[in-house]
C-alpha cells in the first residue's frame, strides 16, 4: 500500500508523461502489471497496447485514492519560494502531498508537467489541493482520465465486436 512518504523527494521530469517512470519511482510497477485486468489485457493485446496503458493508469489512480482523498494541508503560495522548504515535518508533508497531486494529474491527464501548465481545461495542483469542486479528488481524477482516454477505450470496444 502506498504511503504519502513514498512520494517525498520524487523527481518529476517536466517533459515526460511516461507512466512507467512514475510507477517505478514509487515501486508499484510490478504490482500494477500483476493485477488481473492488466494481465488479461496484456495477454490479449500486448504490453505496449494503448488499452493496457489505460488500464495501468486506472490501477494507479485506484491505488492512490486514499492519499488524494485524505485531508491535505492548505495551499501555501510561499512554499516554493522558501530558501529551505524541507526543514520541518510540515514542509516535508506538503512536498509529498504536492508530488502525489502532480503525479496523479500527470497519470490522469496523460500529459507532462510542462503540457499541464498550458492546458486550461485540466485542473492545476492548487485547484486539486483546494478541492473546489463537488466530487472527491479521486472522482475528479477518474473523470479526467476517462475524458483523456475515451478515444482509446472506444476504439478498443469497437475492435472487440
């Protein structure tokens, strides 16, 4: 089971949205690959199939549900301008929360950090932290993932008929 501390200090590349990098960074790549749905889709369609990528993203979002739905610290606009922002337990927790939210948005949106900065239709980490929407953070992330991968799922379903 993933813990908030697993995300502290993870380096996120601004240009990449490759799911394997993130799954390996928090040591869940093998666990996700061994889930029933991912195994079945991989066996039928190959491990590099787009539908397998969607399933892997879904499994990860499910894994972090408890982390993204827990009470988070309030948004701190000064956090990233502090000279030292890892000196207290509060700062380390805030950093870990930021990483969880960033990774969650990258996985759900299928976009890199750099692309997310210029994407007005996707939530920001600040908006996700503040949860200024009706559903839970998890539900909002699932909705983003569904919207961004709809074309893959539709093509897969059409191909099965």
